[in-house]
């Protein structure tokens, strides 16, 4: 694949994946779990995200290939762990795509969410099919719109005479279990920086570009999330935010800025479109990497000769997301996605632990805190998300075992791989 993306392109793709997902989709469920401890939960999610981002950036600089933690796990820990990371990412993030597509529908046309979701997936799959630079241009436009809308929400809420700073205080009703659950749900919002790492094969000077782009995108997102969460809490309070179906629309309405409500609805739809565009982009690249190594059908490894994108992988991802969009709901998809992505980053942090100082190893505390945080937040999620996520991981392990057994019977190459040797490429 061609290296066409610079540092600003990579930052924009990361912002497009992160900005919008948490504010418009995960803030309400997180407030229901954490109550007045919402900001504490956001801080915890940010710490885990920072550790994951640092580990991922160091690994991406050393292994600048499409696939993210799938590649890191394969190269640093072994074929099985790479497969499991890729499996968790593809399955979890495909659920995220469905959540974002349904969010687009909920904001644009309430009552016809699924029809709008299907149309959005089809259009954005076509944009990605046309080439990664087309995706970057559209993402730039989306990020610009969303930043403007969120800034307007923050200004309207924070300058309103109806806000109450006392609503930011952590109350006695807050419990650590709820805070951890909320942090796990909010992690869904920060995970977009993975899109930068999964594009390692299309970034110019990846060792320098990815190392710069990941912390910049994460820092901008954290600052914006904190500002908007504070604004929403000061106007609605923890209870009002927890009960809101469209938290930011309710926040500007409570602030007396009714004229901004339609603008916020459009901003929510556009933000979800940006996340969906970047998600399809990242999943298709991980699918490409796994197909190259025969963890998925090899036909999905094809790269289009003109656009330079993994076109079959993108079409396959789009088809699966369409199916999920007509059968799932937003809240369940967020919890399930968070479990899969936290498992993915647990493997990334374990991979970063194996780095040597000469390979750019981060401070030892970074992968330790990242790994511990991922495991803790994953099992603090709602029980249904934990069970379904664990079942999917076990299924991924079974698929790996069956594939290895079939390969071992079919050829000497498979038998060699069964003893830990890499397959022929």
C-alpha cells in the first residue's frame, strides 16, 4: 500500500474516530453508571487510554504495518496472541460501527434509525473504497463541523445563568463499581487513536508521524470531552444527564439556548458519521492484515490497483455492519465493543512490555498500568457485555485452533506453523 498520509492527516483521522463517539453516544450511559462520579470515571478512562496510546505508538513506530495490535501481538508474543488481538478488534469495532450508524439515524430521523443507518454505512463504505485520501478530506470537514458544534454547546452551557457549579461535586451516592463501569463505557470514546496505528502502512515516516499524531489527537479529545462534560453536568446535573436521551441537546435547552438544539442534532449526526468513517477504515486494514496471514479468508487481502485500498475487506466490513445495524441497539453495542477493544489493548500493552530500550521501550509503568487498567475496566462493564465478550474471545481461540489443525494436515507449512514457525508469506 502507498504511504500518502502525513502527521496532520493522521491526527485528523484519530480525531474523527474519537470526537463524537463518547460525547454523543456514551456520556448518558456513563452518567447512569457513575452518577456524580462521572468526571472521575472520565479521568480513569483517560489514564488507561494514555497508557494504551503510548504503548501503541512505540509499537507502531517499530512495526509500521497495517493491523495495529494484531501485528504487535503476532510479532512480539506469537501467532495466537496476534490472532486474538485482531479478532477482538474486528468483532468489537464492527459493533462500534453499528452503534455509530444507529446514532446517525437517531439524530437525523428519529423513528427511522435503522434505514438511515444502513444508508450511512453504504455511503461511507463507497467513500473509503474511493481511496484513503478521499476519506481524510471528508474526515477533515466532519471534524471541523463537530468542533464548532461542541464549542457552541460548551459556551452556551458555561455562560448560562442557570448553571450550578455545585453539580460537579462528587456525592456520597457514588460507588467505585459504578465509576469503573462508567470508565469502561467511556473508554469506547477514547479508542479512536487505534485508527492511526492501523494505518501504519499508509503513513509517511511512520516512526515519527505516529509517535506525534497519537498523543496530539488524544490530548485534544480529552480536553474537549472534559469541557463538554463539565458544561453538561453544570446544566443538567448527574441525574438529568443520566436520564437524557440526547444529553447535549438537553443541555443547551436547559441553558436557554433553544435555537441551538437543531444545530446540536445535526452535529451529533455528523460526529457519528465521522466515527463511522474512521471505524470502517481501521477495521478494513486489520482485516487486510489478518487475511494476509490466513487468519481470515485470503481473498480479503486484495488491494485495489487504482485506489490503493483493501477494497474487498472494506466491502465485507460494510456488509456485516449493515446486518448489525438492522439487528442490534446502541447501548448493547457500546458495552460489547468496549470489552473487545479493552482485550485488544491488553495484548498491545503486553507486547509493549517486551520492547527493549534500543527499540524505544516506554517507561515500565506505562504497559503495567495500561494492562491492569484494561483488565479492570473490561470486567467492570455490565455483566451481559462481559459474558458476550468472553464468548467471542473463546470463539476466536477455537477458530485459531481449528485453522491450525486444518493447516497442519494439509501441508508441511501448516505443520511447521503448528510448532511455532511463521507461515510462508
